[in-house]
C-alpha cells in the first residue's frame, strides 16, 4: 500500500510540474497562442519525441559487450531528454488545442490526420521493424551475438558465416574468449 501511494504521488508530481511549465509559458505569452507557436513547438516536440524514440530503441533489448556503453550513454541522454520532450509536447498540445479552437484550417488538418491514422490502422501496416533496422546498423554486434548463440569454436566458423569484415571481427572477439 505504501509503495502504491508513493508511486501515485511521484506521478502526480511529474504531471503537476509539466502542467506548471505550460501555465508559466501561458503567463509569459499572455495566453495568446497562435499558429507560430504551433509551428515552432510542434516541430521542436516532434524532433524531441523522435530523438526519445531512437534513444529508447538504442537502450532496449540485450546488448553485447561492445554495445553496452552505447546503451548506457543513450540511457543517460534519456534522463535529460524525456522531461524536455514532455514539456515541449505539452506546450505543443496546448497550442494545438487553442489553434484548433480558433482556426478552421487546423481543425481540417486534424480531421485529415485522424482519418489517415484510422486508414493506416485498418490496412494493418506496421512499418519497418526496429529490430531489423538495428541488426543492419551494427554488423559487429550481430557477429558477437551469432558467435554466442551458435557456439562458434574457431575463426573458420566465423569466416563461413559471413563475408562482412565487421561481422567477422565481432565473431572473432567472442571466439577468442
């Protein structure tokens, strides 16, 4: 019970701090959001959210020895970027709400975006797999993982598996241990 209450209070503190940042921005701007605010904060929030997504993908999953420090660096960057992305997204959503209330073009854009999202959901399109992109991006790590999973005993095993120099170097790193 005590842990659950502590978790709820921590979540409430985070929500209130983001909300207070939005209210402080509203006071600074005089509560007069415009299309400029929407464009600026929409682009900043989109870029921050994309960066957070890429960092989460870098941190997720098991890592070979050579990629562990990269994952740690990505995790440390996440500690700084997640609150920033949350604040930017909150201001962008507030600007979107106000602009949708005031401008018919923004409302039309929101309806078209919603229709596109529903059609994409119904079509079953999921986009490229992040795991396959990650494997293509780092063949050295792929070689280390292959050597671990398949119990490569010699350098010849690595040479037979792939012609990629980076893959073989990763495999050789595991075979030598």
